[in-house]
C-alpha cells in the first residue's frame, strides 16, 4: 500500500472513531461529565506513557524540559483541551449530540476568525463569504433553539484556540497529549479523591463492565490522535481538511438516527446553511492550494543582469 493510501486510511480511522465517540460516552452513564473528564485525563496519561515507552518517544519531552517558558503555553493548551472535552461530554450526556456535531462543523470557520483576530491574517473573498453564511446559520439555529447554541460555540472556540496554541508547542501527537494530560492529572486525581471521600464515585460502584469502560478512556482518547498523526504525516493538508467533516457527519447521524434527537425544519435549514458555508470554504481552500502548487512549479523569473547579458 502506498504512503498516500495509508495516510487516508489512517485519517478515516481517526475521524471515524471521533465520529462514533457519542456511543462510547453514552455507555459511561450514570457517570457525570466532570467525573468522565477526570478519568479521561488520568487514563490518558497512563496509556500514552506506555505508548511512549514502546516507541521510545521520551526524547522530545526531555527537550521540552529545557524550555520553561513553554510551561505556560502547555497549561493554556491543557485548559482549553479540558474545556473542550468537558463540554463535549456534557453535551452528549444531556442529549445534545446534534449540537455537539454543529460545534465541529463550524470549527473551521471559527479557526479562520481566530486567525484574523489573533494572528492578524487577512481573509480571501471566499473565506469572508463562508464566514458570513456561517454567521447567518448560527442566527437561524439560535432562533430555532430559543437560545444561543452555547455548546456548539464553546466546542468550536475551545478547539480552534487549542489548535492555535498547539502550533506554538510543535509537539507530536502522543507527546503533546501526555504533557497536556499530565498538567491536568493532579486536579483530576483530586476531584476523583473528593468523590470517593463523599462516596459519590461511580468507579468500581456500578459494574465491572462500567469500570473497564472508564479505564478504556485513555485508549479511546489516544488511539484516534495517533491515527491522525499518521495521516497528517502522509497526506496533503487539503485532503486532511476534507476528511475532518466525517466526524461531525457521523456524530449528527448518531444524534438523529440512534438517539432520536429532534431535527425540525428550522434546525435542518440552519445545518443546511452551515454545509453551504463549508462547501464555499472548502472550494476556496482547494483553489488556493492548487494556485500555490502551480506557482511553485513555475520557473523563477530571470534576474535583470542575466537578461541583459543575453540580449
């Protein structure tokens, strides 16, 4: 199998697993969102530590130890990750899987806006059109829900900001997840200890199967990230961008077809506008990528001196 095909296979595995994540989280009930988050942190640290031992990936972390200024960036990334994870778990547990899917649909548009507001980037016309249609979609969905879709917006903003912060760190997927989870491990352990002290912990209290599902949170978190890293190293960014819509499509399918969440006409219209915005956004991204590739293939312009010498 070629490296490109292997990359797309890894990408399908990553986004497919993320797309079916609501099914796993539903199995964790009656555990509350914060307790699930704490277990996800703790078991992620342990699982990724084993992975790093197997692949001998500790060297990048030792280099990070010599960058004390990066600690603040890591803490910020960990905080954003916890906010994203916690919001997602809460959304699934409160029967709002459709709204969580909306959050990941609009994430690319939010990332573009963060690039403008934080990095001072300038948008192309196609990007402005996509963002404008996305804003109209959020307004339509706000009217339909009778409230601002705060779960979707929190997911999009936290994940978009997390991506920007992660670029500054430049860590591979496994090492990055280990460091970020390690930063959150102490408060997570403290919360689980507090629950145990109050006899409110569901760990070991529901069933052996439930306990194993909580312990599996580390693998469920890390494996898609490892697949994603394998895809990102093998396929173009535009290909990866196309695959990213698979996860919210599957999440939306879970919400509507499996959990039977309502999808009234106004909500369907709002999602339709989101899909139109993403279509415009994707077409613009593909055209821009092709334009850059074509420009790189053009021969360099001759220098004035060389031109004069030939004339």
